[in-house]
């Protein structure tokens, strides 16, 4: 019971002090970057997304890993509490366990909200005329052909809240509604599918879940919500550009955007749709696409998902490789302060 007090206080200081301070620093960096260069390519990047996660999810993951490192036998923790001959620091284990519980709870809450709000769709059979049309369009392009070969990754649905979108967390699927198919030509459909292929390969629905969990963990998360919306909007423009790089006709994609934008997606969903309710964003994206029609953006860039995985692994591994400073110092200082106040 003695070890629980410093663990609770330590976890409270991480969430109530370290995370808000990191949030203020991140907010300042993001605002300064936007004022210096407002181009969507910069603010829809993976680097910006990781920066949004760093104050809460990144910091809590580092402190969790550092807590487990301090609990390893032989670690120099500076403990001021006698653990009755225990080989490991018990309050460091409790501290890491509390932070781990916070992370798991945030992700579970986000997944539960996603599952409860998910609209049920009915896929058309493969021999339906609309399905055959989508299969033909996918077969005409190498990128979409490779995607359609990986199982049921592109399907036509009878009714949907989104005209065309990418949904699914671990195994995303591109869904195209029959009503959207009826209103676009083949070139526009190809361009829209190439746009959604970028969302698919970037695992954007999963990114939205991770971002939602990160803001849930952050007591100052409201400060970063405008920056997250800016990233999400810029991400759409980035996917437009990459679709054009992979061969989409920019004017056909602009036509698909106008058709999709007539259906506003429901709030709270993690599905990533082509259109959106923001008229200002639609106007910016069309202006960029008209510019691409005059000057092609160049060769396609390689996906950078591995950078995000490497950054996550680095955050978790660093305390075990370089030590748990400054947590080791704060750990001992907190226990001595609690003893001084008579709380231990």
C-alpha cells in the first residue's frame, strides 16, 4: 500500500504537468511552422502527425517504458522506500502499470466509440454491373490492380454515408457507393480510387483512432484539436497530390471531389471519405488540382509508414538503451518529498 501513493502521485504529475507543458511547446512549434510555410504538403505529413502525438501518447509511452526500466533488477532507482528485500522497485512497476492502463483505456474507448457509430453497409456481389465496373477500372491501373488482388479491399456498397471512403483499422477497405458510381465517369472514378488508395496505404482510419486516443489522454488536448483538424485537411490535399503523381487526371479528380462533397460525412466516424463539409478546403484542393493540370507534381514518393513505426519503437526502447533520466531522479525526489510531508 505504501508503494501505491508515490505511483499515483507520479502518474498524476506525468499527466497533469509533463503532458500539458509538452503540449504548449508543441502548439507553439506547429503554429510557427504554419506561419512560416502554410503549404498542405508540409502540414499533412507524417512528421506533423507524429508531432501531434508526442505531447501525450509519446510522453506517456516514454514514461511507461522508463518505469518498467527502473523496475528491472539491479537498476539504480534512487528509491527512498525499503521494499523489504524485493528484487525490483515495486512502486516503479505500479507507476508503469498505471500509465499502461491509461493508454489501453484510451484506445479501448476510441475503438468502442468507432464500433458503436459505424454504419452498416451491404456489399454488392462481384457479378453486379457496378462491381464489374469497379473491377474493370482497378484492372486498368497497376496500383489499383495490386490493391484489388489483396482480397476484398475494394468493394461496391448499396448504401453508405460516404460516397467513397476508406474504412477499417487493421485491414482497411475502400468502399464505393452505387450512387457515387452513377454520377462519375471512368476517369473521375479512377482518380477517386487512387486518392483512396493513399488513405488505405497510410492506414488513415487507424491514424484517426490513435489521434483520438492521444487527445483523450491529454488534459490540454483542446489546444491541439485545431492542429489535428488542420493536419486532417492537409492530408486530403496530400492524397490528392499523390494520386495525381500515380497517374490520376487532376481535373477528373476535381470533378470527383465536387460530386463527393455534396454528401457531408457523419461526425465522429473514423472512415476517411473523399469529400467533406468544408467549402474552403474543397476550393483549395480544386485550386491545387488545377495547378497540377498545368504543371505535374512529379514522380510518386515512397510511403513513409516505416518512419512512424521506427519512431514508436525508438520512444519505447530509448529508456532501456540510454537510461531513464530524468525519471530516476524525479522518482527518488518524489519519494523523499512524500516522506518529508509524512505521507509515507
